[in-house]
């Protein structure tokens, strides 16, 4: 069984309780909550460090029974210090999120690695895992680069987020994923897209507003799913500007329905391929 989580970017303008309510109505098991907004996305009032907002989210979670998969997105920029990270740890603890999703957006790798390691150590002391996301247009552009950063910390609480769009656009393969230990990965961000990548300077644009629902594109998702450890949580991250005018609940329902159709098709194919 794969738990399904609704990623914040999928219903990008839903904040806190609105996202939770939409996810619950669509039958998701969990949500990824943006507790601090990085540059370039819809700017929500921060939940991290905001007692009123934290209580609102806690009430929504209690009312719906949903879990929090991760709190996001903590971006390490040239100005980031451990002090910026402490409210995010507190939010993760309050919301019982097992993961904090982190992105390194500082190309001074000596500096950014040192800050990342310091933040990861603070998270480990609080019993929280760091889910490091790589992006082909970012400072950590590939699975290999993310693995190198994670291993360089020497800590056991750092794992990798596998965003299927970034996996494919960076050239990672199912064989590479299958060869890694199962605890390498935190969770999967599932979406689809055309097989052909846009120009390099449009990769970020595609990532944030032009993804397709699982099964509606051409990415080799079945092969990638086959390479994953069993039971990985799937965070459905399918931001698409053409549907963002729809009600939050409808956007969430579309994502949930597509994910379930995709999983049914994938499982049916695996069953059919087994020898009699």
C-alpha cells in the first residue's frame, strides 16, 4: 500500500487549514504543509513561528484525522542561518511531521553544505528527518549530487526526496534508484509530464506550473515505481496553471482520482507481468 499525500504546490493558493480540508475531502491520507514560503511561489502568512496559525492547523488536523507528511519548504540561501531553521523545527514538532523538506539554493557549496549540516544536526536532536530535494536547475542538480550532500553530513536523519519530474529532467534512471538502499529515500513526489524537456531556462517554470497528473504524460513512471522500495508514500505534486482557478476541493479531487487510477494501472501491470 502506498499512502497518498497532497503536496502544497498542487493547490498552491490554499493555505494551512484550506489545504487540509481539501485533502481530506479528496480522500488523501496526509498533506505536505508550507510553513514558510520560499521566493517565487505564492506567499502565505508563515505558520512557523506563528502561534495563532499553528493552532488553526492543529485544529484542522484533529478535525480531519489527516497526518502531515512534511513541512516545507526550507530553502538554504546565502543569508540562511540556523536561527532561521529553528521555527521550522518547532512547527514540525507541533504538527507531528516526520520530515522537513529542504532545498539548497546557495551555489557557494562550502557555505551551504555547512549550514545544511548544522540544520540537519539540530533536526536530528529533535527527532526530525530532513528530506533533501534536488532540482536540475538548482545548486544540487542531480540525485548523485544530493547523495553526496547527504552523505557529507555524516548524519542518519538525512534522506532524499524523489520528485519524478526532477528525476527525469536530471537524467536519473530507474536502475540507479533500484541500486540504492531503501532508507535512502524519504518519499516520492509524483507527477507526469511530456517526455521531451523544455529549454533549460524553462525547467523551473515547468516545475512550478506545468506538471501533468500521473498517467497523463509520457514519463517512465511505471519503471520508476518498480525501482522504489515497497510502500513509499506518494506526495502528489501536480501544479498546473490551467486548473488553479478551480475550487481547492476540485483541484485536490482531480489529483487524488488521477493518482488512484495510476496506481491501479501500475499494480495491474505488475500482476500481469508475473509468471503464471
